[in-house]
């Protein structure tokens, strides 16, 4: 995967070899504008890492106040075996 940041700091994420992005994020998911291209870049890099690596420690946040977020732990199987 690769990403691009445009002049308005909008993030586009592409599968390798594709010209059409599968993700377009013009601002934080909560609609807070990106502060700068570096903030958008950091979000994009964590998003790609989280998608490509299910063992990654973080997922992208929804706002600058909660980024990055810890990856949720899978819930343990709570069903008890019956006798």
C-alpha cells in the first residue's frame, strides 16, 4: 500500500499498482482539520500498518486527542464447554 497527501493535507491510500484510492480522508474522522501534512502523514502510516499487520500495537485515532489508539484485544471465547 501507499499513500499520498495533497496540498490540502487530504490523505489518499492506494493498493500497490492502483491509481484509484480505496481510502480518502480529507480530515480527522471526527472532521477536525489536519493541523499540517505531517499530522496527516502520521495518521496514514498508522492506518496502513494497522491494515497490513494484525499484530500491530496501534490503530489510527478518530481525532488528534486520541491518536494513535491501542489496538483492541480480541475478546476471549466466553462460552463454557457443556458436559
